[in-house]
C-alpha cells in the first residue's frame, strides 16, 4: 500500500461474488448501471467474462484493519486487448518488438462496454482516508506483485483521470457522441431547436422508418420475455458476425441482465407482424439512457429505410425526454450521429506503464493524440444541426 494508507489492505478477488452486493453498490453509487454488482455479476455468471473471453476477474477491494470495505474497483487481468474500445495494440507491439512482455496487463473497465463512468468506487463513509490517487497507487502495487506490465483505467471520469495523473498515470483523451436534453417538452421540441433544413431531414427519416410496415415497441422489465431475448441474441450475433467476428456475450447474459436490472433494461424492438426483426438494447441510469447493442435479422437491414436511426437514436431521444433524463449516450464511433443531434463529448482514460522506455514513447504519443482529438471535436461541433442560437445550450464540450 502507498504512504498514508496505514492500516489499509488491498485484496484481489477472482469473482465479484466474493464481495457483498450491497457493499459494492454502496461504493458504486447507483447512478451508472454498468458498474453495479448486478451487471458485472451477470457478465461473470453467464460466462461472458472469464477464461473463454480472456477477461479474468481480479476485482480489488480496499479494506480497513477490521475488514470493512472502503473502496472497490472492477478490474481484470488480460492477455489481449480486445473488447476495450481504447486501443493499445500498437503499444503492445512496440514493447514485444523490443523484447518485453506487454501481457498480462490489468484493465480497470466494464468489459465490452464503452460507457463512461466511475471506475474507482469509494464508499461514501470512507471519508478522507481514501482518495482516487491513493487507490491508483495501490493498483500499481498490485500490478507489480502480479508481474503485469501496466494498469489501464478506461472510460473513467475527468476527476479520476486528474487524480490518477498525480499518481503517475498517463492521461488519455477520447471522443464519443452524446445527446443532451435541453429541457425539451417532447420530440417536436427537440426538432424545433434544429435548423430548418436539418429538421426536415430528421422528420423525413422518421416518417419513412415508421411507414415501412413495422411496429415499434419499447419493452422494459417484466415485459421483456425470453422469446424477445432469443430474437435479440440472434440479432446480436448477426451484427457481430458482419462487423467484428467475435461474440463475447452469451445468450444467458441477457436473461440474467433482465432478471437482475429489471426496469433499467430498455429494449426497443421492431416487429414484422408478430415476428421481431430488429432491436436496440439500452440501460437506464439515474439521469442517462445508455445505448448498448443493436442488431437486425441477418441480411434484412437494407429492407427498411432508416431503421437503425429510428431504433437507436430517435426512439432513445424520445424516451429520454419522456422520462426526464439528461442525456443519451449512444456508444463509440459514428460521426453520422452529429447530424442527428448527438454532440462530440470527451472521454477519459489513464494508463500506468512499468517499462520506462515504453512509458516515454506513449507519453509523447498521447500528447500528440490529445491535440488531434481536441481539434477534431471542435471541427465536428461546427457541424451540429442546431440553430445558431441553440448550439451553446445544446452542447458543452468538457475537455
């Protein structure tokens, strides 16, 4: 343990079941479902996380002398860099070409989920005894003891990024596209904030999507039946086979997710008669709707105009407005989201690398990358579809 942590100890756990769910969730805070005990346990218990996929749980718990948990961290030992969405393949190649070993590494993250949120989960009763920098230093100690090359804290908060920088981690800037709710009364209120030309485009896309003979339904909690998950799992596989070729999530994961998270699971589906033909999975947090997975019946997406936009973007916006949510986070990539009201948003990660030469090289790379990301975000923001008077209210870039 680092200096100033007298009486505290860091324990590593090969399964989240070793940590009491209520204690974990007290540390996690309840705003973001992806760091909840229920979500992470569903990944492990379903076999989505484990030896099959190369995500070996090494969850950390920081404890007082009497065993009281003061903080927890979702962490995994990995021998590859897949399923992370913050890419370090080049770093691994560079170290291995130089004769070093990049794997295993420690990954502080939510597997297969590019969702920003807290990663260093400190119990509200921990007080001044625990802070993110101290916790980051404790993870470095664990990394050394496990003979790993590095610690990567991905999609963390800006405050965590800053604290980890003081502990010797290298900060990294990324970008996603999020929709912000400017207090719209309904979807038409959102459209009214757009420029006339963009407003017409979105109305046409929604009109065409809803005129193609499909029925759209938003299902939550107990309304989601196993038959719906059967169909969605087929959509998920069809999308993975077409784009990435590696399906991490098992069929059992979706049933466990639904049972554990209840109404926080929001499944938007398109039906052709009684047959589901496409779906978009979302999770609802305290103030945010998180887009997770999307899929369509194999080979049929082109049959229905703007189906992807309707299910993944427009219905998510309408749901967020109806439920008073502050934003929709639609996941990684997709510059086409700009034209549909999703603004560029900074994301953060922090990386500690043991090898001095690689660390210096990565530091220089990240500084250049940051300048490029900042410039790209500024340029993309100029393409937002809002009327000029509404742009400032619609998006604030948090760098």
